[in-house]
C-alpha cells in the first residue's frame, strides 16, 4: 500500500504543478537508469517508483530555479520603484 501511496503522492504533486501552470519540459536525462536496470529484478515495484520520482526531480528543480529567479527580479523591481518614489 505504501508503494501505491508514493506514486499517488507524486502524481498529485505533478497535477498541482500543472494546475499552477508551472510545468517545465523534462530534460529526458536519466543518469541513474543503468543502475536501476541492474536492480530491477530485485524489487521491480520500488525501482519503478524510484525511476518515476527521479524523472520528476529535474522538473521540480527547474521550477524552483525559475521561481527564485522571478522572485529576485521582483525584489529588484521593488527596490528600483522605491528609489524612484523617494526622489523629491
């Protein structure tokens, strides 16, 4: 049941990202794919969950980078506006 719950949580998180319009294109890179293939026969259900989670990590990281960048630009804009507002 925990496996299904983990996949459900990931799916719910990705749906929220899409609903917020924050989805970015996946890079398609899978640097750990070879290792996961080697251990697939040991526990294929967990390997599937791990692979899906890792595939979305880069998406979440890109969203965070984009949002932080947007925050920095917004803060800088506010500083500039405040500076102009202080001109007598």
